[in-house]
């Protein structure tokens, strides 16, 4: 039997995924674009062994049970089915970044799990296939298969909804300064949140306008036009939070400190700094800036009341296998 270890980075969506056409298959209502967050990693080892009685999952050394274990186990089932095996596995996963700080650990988690588990099951899958499979575990995970700037195509169905690379990490050295305001675990996770998107009267217009925002974002990245990027990234984030706030029941992820940081960023940009904000399903703010303004942005927020941490990321690499070993050499 094989043990395989993979490493993957989370990503920040510049054009957001919110809402599914099919919740089980995680087929998104709209396409999305992200930047993979280098320097932040999830490292996951998967060992299949016929002697194991059931799947086990350890996160940062702690055994995990309940829904989180079931979600990992269900994901392993997709890979077992493809490989034609029914062997249980031990999954050991470690993040080098704190959980619950507005960095989606499910994206790096499920992409690292997919890459490690498929190699441990003896499958040799293309990045496209790995992206499609990762999507089944967590939608945004399909984007973490690639480094740099990545686009997830909405697709027509399960077969063609996957991510492709838009530009390599070294194409544009943007920096993500993550301003952490709150570390509590969120009350409504994204899987539940996606289910509520359709209850907002603003979701349909948000989805109908998505192709326009994707076009603007894609061309702003390719031409490295920061101003165009900033405008569409902030608009897209605000549109997603407008949907969240107008769902039934409403989801209010942002806090007063979030608004203070958002306001500060627009003020800084009006003074000529190349910086914009984007916020996922939590209160923390991702400040996307060009390297020339990194120092100024960081010092601006280090002293702001209510800020508890600042985490930095730059465009990162593809998800990859770092080790494969035979656990039973006689076989
Ligand atoms: O992949 P999920 O189910 O964790 O959803 C991610 C949702 C957002 O982070 C809010 C947006 C996105 O596109 O990453």
C-alpha cells in the first residue's frame, strides 16, 4: 500500500463563488477568479491500508470526528470509486496558518486531500481531473490545484466545472495583507451559506452580472491594470455581502471593524495607494496591494484598534505531491 503526502495553498477569490446550482455536486451559480496564497500551506498525508477498520482524520495532530470526518470520508469515497478500491485510510493534515482567520482552509484542505489520496490510491490524474474532484469536497478547492491566478469555469455539469490557470504566480506580484479582526469560528459555514444564496432577491442580478465582472477582472489581471482590478474586486465582494445580508435568515459576516478597514482602504486608494479590499465569509479583510505600497498598508493597519493579527501572502505555487512511500514493501 502507498502513503502519499501533498501540499496545497488556500486562495482568495477576487470574483466570488456564492451559491450552487447543484449543492451535492457543488456546481456553482457563477464562475470565479482567485489568487493562490503562497506561503500559507496545508500538508496532507493519506495512507490506505487493508488493516484499517475505518477512515481516521487528524488535523494539526488532533483526531477529528463527526461532520468534518464524514466530509473527508465522503471525499475519499470519490477517489476509492475511481481507483476501484474499498480500503480505509488515515488522513493527517497540518495547516501552517491559523483556522478561522478568513483564510479558507477548506480550499487548501480539500485540494491537498485530493492530490494526496489519488496518488496513494495509485491513480495518475491530470490537474484538470484533480481540480474537478477537489470541487466535490469544497467548491473553492478546485482553484487551489493551480498556483498564481486561477479561473473556475461554471461549466454545464460535473464534467466541465473545474478551474484552469489564468496567469502564473510571477505574472504580477500582488500582495495580500490579511487584516485579522476576529478569530472566532463562524456560526454559519460556507456550505450552509451557499444554500441560503437563492433566498436573496439580489442573488439573481448578482449572478446575471457575473460574466461582466469576470471579463473585467480577467483582463485587468492580464494587463496588470490595478485600478480596474480594484474597482471590480471591491464591487464583487460588496455584491456577495449584499446577497448574504438579504438572505433568509440574513448572514452578517462583517463587523464594525471590518467597515473601518474597508473605509480606510478606499481613503488610501483615493490618495494614490494601489490597494483594494475583498472579504470572504467572515469579518477579516484581505487587502490586495502592489509591492510598492505593502509597507504603508501594513503599518496603517498594525496600529488600528481592533486588529489582532496581520498575515501576508503572495501568489503561490500549484498543489503538488511532496512524497510517496510504500508502506508495505513486500506487496
Ligand atoms: O468553497 P467554499 O464552499 O468554502 O466557499 C467559498 C466561498 C467564498 O470564500 C466566500 C468565496 C470564494 O469564491 O472563495
